[in-house]
C-alpha cells in the first residue's frame, strides 16, 4: 500500500458534547466533529448545544479548517416533522458540512429543504451489506456510517461494490448491546426512549436474576425496581442486552484503511474533555504513525493502548464484530477501576485581574497557566501534563494561586473553579492534567 494515497482522505471524527469538548478534540488532532441539539440528536442528556452554539461551533471549526457534521438521527414521529423543516433550513443557512440521518422520512425532508446537502447515513440505519449501501448511495447519500456489526471482510466487499461511497466506521467507545443501537430497554423500564436520544443505559445496571432453562429464557429485575421484569431470550448469536465491553480498534487501523474506510469515528458525546483529549490524541498519533511508517510505531501504539486501558475509565475492551465474532461482555462490573484521575484542564484567562491576564505569560522565569479544576489538585502532587497531539510531561506541583494572586495549597473542582498553576514551561490551551491515585479508587473519569 502506498501511504500517500490515503493521507489526504483519512478523517479522524470526534464527538462534541459541548463547545469546550469540541475544542479539546480538535486541539488533540480531530479533523471533524459531530454534534446536534437535543430535539433531533441521539444525545438528549449531557448535551449543551442549541442553534446559537452550533453557529459558534461552525465558525470555530471552519477557522481551524476542520469540518462539522450535525445530527438529525432520531427515529422521528409525526410530532417532530414540523420543527424538523425549520431545523434543516437553519442548518442550510449556517452552511454546516453535512447532516447525519437514519430515518428515510427525515432524509426525504432534508432533500426537499436542502437539495444540495451532504447527507451521511447514521449507524442507526444499520447498513450492513453492499446492496443497502448501494441503495442509499443512489438516494443521494454521500457517506454511510456502517453498522458496528459489519465485519472487515464485509467492509472490503461493500467498498468494492460501491467504490464511490464514503465509508465511516466506529473505532472506539461504548458498545450498545442492541442491534446498531436500536434498544428498547430504557423505554421499557422508565419510559425514556433511547431511539429519541434519552437512554438511561439500563444495560449497565446491576440486576438480580431468575433463570429458567426453557428455551434459554432469562428473567431479570432491576435492583432499584424490583417489580420490573424483562424477559430475554438468548439465541445462537448470543444475547444483545448485557454490559458490553468498550470498542477499541487501535490494532486494526491499517486493515480498516486498506478495506476502504476513510472516516474513523469515536463514540462519546457524553464523555469528559479528558476522554476527548486522550482518545482523539491517541488515535491521531496512531493514524500518523501508521501512515508515515515511523520507526518504533508498534512500541508506541502498545504504550498508548496501555494508557487507554489504565488511565481512563473503561469497561474493558473488545474488537467488537470486526473479525466476525461477537462483542465481549463484562457481566461482573459496570466498568474497570483505574489508578488515574482527571484533575484539570488549561483554559484561556477569563478574568480581568492582573494575575489572570498574565496566565499565559512567562514571569520571573516561570509560566502561569489558568487551569479549570475537575478534581482535587494539591501542592506536592505529581501529575502528568497531556498536551495536544498526546505529548506528555511529568511535573510536581510546587506553587498554585487563586486568580487574584493568593497562593493556595489545594483546590477542588466544581462551580467552574479555576486556579493559576506555576510551571517551568508553557502549557498549550486545552491541555489536560491527570494524577495517579492511591489504593485504586473507584474513579469516574469518563
């Protein structure tokens, strides 16, 4: 394979649950982001975007020469259609780079309101064969986000049969134990529909079980809702609802590129800025290492895998369905315990005070950086400073200050708490800080 052939075509696509998370992902190497407002997105909760913020996000992305894709991927009901037209019209006026949709009716509305719109077919449409891919291409869809159930050999065949169609594939993030994410558990238990973006993730709950042998039936009840029962039937392909391990395809980027994938998608709009930095930074570095065939690439990728496994909360990792098997489950824990904690992120100065205004400047041989505190930071802590494109420096915190210049010994996260951190080097904006914890606590750095 000639690497240069693919260099300009490959895209690292990151989620954006807020403007700050979006900017973090871009700083760490994402080429494009996807986002949406709660009404038409599969992320209702932990989603801060409205139309004004989409406009702001669009301007920022285009200034960075990056792309922005907006979601309209709910399974719409009649009540959604009147507002949908206005939504598409507003996105057309803004000039977003593409709209992601799954419902044929929604796609029909997009084509009527914005005939020249670039349409990406959502993974929710569960496109898993070349005939379906060809059908959507003939309907004017430029890119298909393949279902997670599609194998590597199937990707190759789809690309061979429909060569002009762009293929996007998930490479990292949470796996939903339902076919292409079409899950009804949340609606069943608490009347909040995952197919309208309001999933409460009941597949992660702890359950008491009542087992009967007949036809592999399993009856489960939520520990918090003892009167709620769900009958689950396991068939030859397995059960689709338990706690799936997270997807990680760091080892298979080369195979995916050769199979015809050009957009590599990260899941996680509800995850933290730390998650965005870690995952975008690692996959950006891995893609670049692969394309450039840099010496020692295998060793570097191996270390980055360890960072994903040990320095950010996860549910264990699986290669999903890529190689023809089924996604692995973790039926014991909801997530893996880790030894590291996200403790802060570098932000621009947000105060008019003299100290804060100097937070990016060198003073008396030292640099002051304004840090948004996410978990406790203490004087004497040894932390890792993870800078854009996944460059890491280790430091021991010697001095930190309130924004008014008062020296402090420790700072706690919450309520947009910010401090000034003294270092011997300049810290770029959107850099994240992490520190190692003792006794392997149950950390939640999602």
